[in-house]
C-alpha cells in the first residue's frame, strides 16, 4: 500500500493531483516570466547580458547549441525559417564564432500564428536591437520587425539606409543616407495625408559598410528613439521622434515577424519568390533581440559594452 493510499487518498485523487501538476507546468511553460532555457554558468558574457535585461521576448544569437542556430533564446523559443536560402554561415560573430551571411533576397520568417509574443500592439512598448555588418548599398534595408506594407499591416520595424528622414513636428522629409530608422505605425497603412508611413525616428550616424555596428530603436509611447553603438543617436527633430499613439493591431492579414525582408506591394506572391524592387538587407547578421519594453540608455550601453565594446 502506498503512503497516499495509507492516508486515505484513493487512485482517482492521485490521478487528479498528477493532472493538476501537469497543467500547472504547461501554464508556466507558456508564461512570459518562465525561463524556458536555463542559462549555464559557462555561457559567454555577451549572451548573459542580453538575456538578463528584463522584459526580453527573444534573442537570436545564431550559435548552434545542438538544436540548430535559428532558435531564439530567452522566455520564448521560436525557430526562424530560412527563405530563399539556404543562408550561408560566416565564421565570425558577436555571441560566438558564427553569424548569418545574408545575400540580398534572402530572409528569415516566423509565421504570425507561431510567434504570438512578438505581435506587440496597442499600449505595448518595444525595443529591437540588431548587430549587423552592412555590405549592400541599396536603400531601405529592412532588419527586423512585424511589418507588412502589402496588406497595410505595419506594426513595428527596424530599418537602415533609407534615403529620407521625417521631422517629428512637421512630418516633412529631408534627405538621408545610410542612417538607422525605427518605425511604429498606428494605422497599419500610410500615415493619413502621406504616401507612406512617416512615423519613424532617424539617427544621425552613418552606417559604414563592412564594419560591425549595434543598432536599435525603442518606443515608449512618448518618443521613438534610435540608438547607435549603445548611445542615443541624437538628430534634432528626427531623433528622438515625438509620437504617442498606439501600435496598430490588425484584425486580419496581420504581418509575420521577419528578418532581412518584409512584405511589400511589389511582392504579390509573398512569401514565395522575391519582391519586384530592390529592398532587403544584405550583409552579416550577428544577432537580433526584441524586448517588450523601451530599454534605457544605461541598458543599451551595457549591451554594447558586452558585445561590440570588447571588440573595438
């Protein structure tokens, strides 16, 4: 006779207890506060710093720990899919000895229904950080986010190399070149009265070719802010960009989370094939992190010092 039976607990009660314990574990596993991946004490310092900053959703460091190098680390373990690949691996990196060498036209996708934690909207805050080495010279190189221009389903995104920057007061645009941009949309489509989405911050620094940089943007429902190598990349009325509207929440045809490419109007058969114009990132991608909070400057500096700062 078992101890539970000895104390008057029958088989049906025991089964109920086991079921409850199983359900509890399932709930914890899907909770944003559950550490789905315990971090070993020997983990490299750059990863530890990124993982320990509060409100992380996902970190892709592109290191293979036995499950492939496209599974995110942190509370949510999302696997990216290579599109128009396979994508070459470079033997240099930020978080280890490898990274992705993306040729223009290649990209990575997470289906919307497979990544609910990344579908930030409404009053959610957001930070997107990327470690990149630019190689292409084309305009509007998309880095990462939830951004679908074809179906007017823009939410948030990090870009580089746009040829225009928008003033936050007038929404008038002036020329830009190889700078970093952080976007959010409140309507999904073009800004009312404008041909495109004009709610974006643009940093001042020029993104040099073939040189590692840590680029990022944050949104706290007061300002969009672009950061370059751990510092606020102040650019007058272009950055910080005053904005206080909710992030668009689509009811249908929502965007996927994508890296290096987004759905555009010249891409009728998305996600198959390629867009009809020259868009998309070309270069080496060392990592991408998304947080459900606007990180502050001190946190950005810590990220930079733990990654690129030690390489300079």
